[in-house]
């Protein structure tokens, strides 16, 4: 996708459209079981690099209970002390990568996503003001890194892969980038954002 047409204004306009929902079961021919979903939130932090925007992503600690070792947006479950889903996303970003909420200009939320691990995720996009160097909490995050947003939103970089899980074959979205394999819920949310931004 052309980096020149991806800017805070175009992202804000794309996020203004009515929300929808996606699911880890989107590519599954069978109807997912009725489940009790727990609220969670993530933040897609955008940092300006030259004339383009990069997304800060994390590689989760391999010892975590949910999605160990996977590539993810900063975020997690909504705690009792979080007044709103956005408060949860900002708190998690501060804890995981040292991003102060005061430095984040929220551009909007986009399509919610239901995970196979029983979370109902609300994703937000935020523009980080000024220079930012992540300070990671190694109990949760192995690594923080950046990927050009134009690459992640380009449909040409989105793949459909599959694996055997729970005794049967399941397909999912993936966006490989160098040594990083972005897949599952994170890739599906990126596809939702890409769809909102329109054709490349």
C-alpha cells in the first residue's frame, strides 16, 4: 500500500466508519461454539519515521499463558480498575513497552475481534508524539520492534496459512515480515484495518 496515502488523517477517517467484528474462526467452515468472552484491548502505536508511519509490535514472552511467543500489539485483558477499554489498552502499553498514555493521540478504534482463547478484543490506533524508544517489561515481552504500516496494510503481503489445531485443520491469516511471523488474531485485526483503508 502506498505509504504516501497513509497518514493520521486518512487513518482517522477510515476508523470513523461503523464498526464490525472479526474472529479467529473467520476462515473456519464450522460455526464456533457459544463461549463466554472476556474483554480485552490492544493498542496499535504508530511512530513517525521519515515520511511514513511504523507500527510498534511485540513478541510475547514464551512463558505466558496466552499466545506465548507470538507477535502482538501491546495490550491485554481489561482489569477491574480500567474504566474503559481504551484505559486498558493504554495501561497495557505503558506496562509492556513503557509508552506513557500522555504521549498517545488516539486516532480511533476499529473492528472488535474475538479470539480462540475467549477474549473479545477492542483494538485502538494511536499516534505517538515525539521520539520513542520502547522500555519493555521482560516478564511479558521478549522484544519490541517496528514494521512499516504500509507493508502491514498491503493486501499483497497478507497470506492464508493453515495448521492442525484441536484435532482438525484450521486456516488463519498471516503477514510474514523478515524474521517475524505475524499471524492469528494480530494478522486478522491488521486485515480489518487494511480493509477499512481501502484498495492499495
